[in-house]
């Protein structure tokens, strides 16, 4: 009964935050908070109006875009299709970009074909689209980030299953994946030949990356897990619904340690050189000894942290949901806020931050909730001109 109440609470909170509702006129507006990826000077991001957009990082020009839609027989209120919400951060592999959507689709887009041949947008070599199978119990929506190995893309679905897709053709690699939970909204983690998945009902499951079969070791807790798992050496770090960050050694049946926060550790932590850096909804970022769970320092960012921190040039970068960006010394915990260029008393950027941060060559890119892509020069502590992402897309 306790797990059912927790699942209802997290579902209700997430639904109120992220799922669009039907509006008069029959169209369902897209939403989302997809992060950013890059390759060869081009940034890729899923926008809040349902587009996958390629942006030139040097000048902000949009090189191409593609709309992911919900079919009329699917989740829209009326008879017409609408853009699909995108929460999944793109995954880039050479000339291919892979992305999942709340409509239950995974798309593979050939970036070269899309940039060079705009005459036949539906018939380009090297592209495919895969529909996540529906179940009788509910949605097949894809909320979490995809994971990628050398040959496959791994997908967690709201139907409670994990899927493995061939990167070249989009075919399913496994016959029938097991149901792991009522819904999976956390990202799969691959290490070697093993996939690790944390669930709302308090399990960490291990699956064979080759067959999808459940492996012998699984961790079971009385409290569900709210964040995606992170592995450092032989230990898994994951946030739980009882406001703890848990450290679990692979193969053990009890946690190595639990670290209490004021609220949920919603975002996955980052681990470097034996230190766990974990952002919390209580507004603090904590540095924790990975082996002992001892708090090394805590920094009050003044607002909920829903995006994972990142390390850039030996500096820790932390964003709050309200739009503030902090640069913190990871050894001492001393930090400073990057000021808004227009008004230093306002948040760093004029929009909420829910998407994951992305760093490349000393720059941090932020896809904010105003559907602009912000670039931040960390060394100069300077914010560049934001790139607008809401455009009329190619279809």
C-alpha cells in the first residue's frame, strides 16, 4: 500500500509538471525539457513544440528541423495530429541522431542527408522510426533518456519494459522484454554486458544487454527510487523517495550508506575521483565521500535542483530550476552565481531550467523552458545571445 501511494504521488507530481492537457480546438500542445547533444560543431535538441532541431554552434543558425507528431488515432483530443512532447535528450553517433518522444516513438535521423537533401524529407537514406509497443495497462510514452552501446539503442518505456533496438535499422533485438514496473521513467545504464534499471517500486534490476533476460542479481528496497542510477567503480548511486541518496554495491543486498537530503535527489548525481556531487530539491548541492557517505561540503543554491550537475575544466556547474547557474570549486564548495547580463538581481537566465546541462569546449549549453538555447562561457562567466528554437519545422 505504501508503494502504491508513493507511485501515485510521483505520477501526480510529474503529470502536473510535464504532461500537456487537451485544450479547446482539439490540439494537444507539446511540452518537454529535452537536453542538448552535439557533434562536429552542431547542437541537437528536442524543443518544447515537438521538433528535433540542429543548431550551428558558431552562429546560432538552424540547419534543419524535424517534427515528431502524435497521430490522430493516438493521444490527441481531436481528429488531427499534434506535435509530440520530447523529454529525451538526443543521442548522437557520427552522422546519426537518435531521440525518443512521449508519443512512444524512437527516431533515427541522418544528419548529412537532412542537411544536404531537403527535396524528399520522408525518403532519406539512413533514417528509421520505431513505435514502442502498447500494452493493455497504459501508455507506451518515452520519458527518460536513451542509452547507447556500440550496436544498439536502449529504451525504457512507460509500459514498464526496456527495449534494445538495432542502431542501423531500428529492429528490436530482443523477443519479449520482461515487465519491470508499472512504468519506467528512469534511464537505463549500461556497463559492459549488463543493463541497470532503477524503478519506482524500489528495485534495481540487471538485464543482459545481449538477450534482455533478467540476471540473477537485483536489489530490492522498501522505498522506491526516483532518479536514474549512476555507477562508479563497483557501486550504484541513486536517489530514493525517502529523501536519501543511496550507495549500493553491486551484488549486495543492503545499501553501503544512505545520505539524507531535505527533499528528493531527483537528478542523477555525478561522481569524480571518489566524490559524489548530488543536487537536491531542497536547493543544495552536496559533495559526499563515495566510499563512506560522509558529507564533505554543502552549497545552498537557493532553489530546487532538477538537472544533474556537470564538471567543466575542474569546476562544478549547477543550475537551479528557477534559472540560476552557479560555478563551484569541487574541492572546497566555494561558489559564485553567474549574473544575468541585463539585470544582476534576476536569475542567470530569464527562464526555468529543467533539462540536462551540456558542456563542450568550455561552453555550457542550456535548453531552457522558454525554448531558447543559452550558451555560457564558463571561463568568462558570460552568457551569449540565446538561440530561439521555436520555428516552423520541416516535416
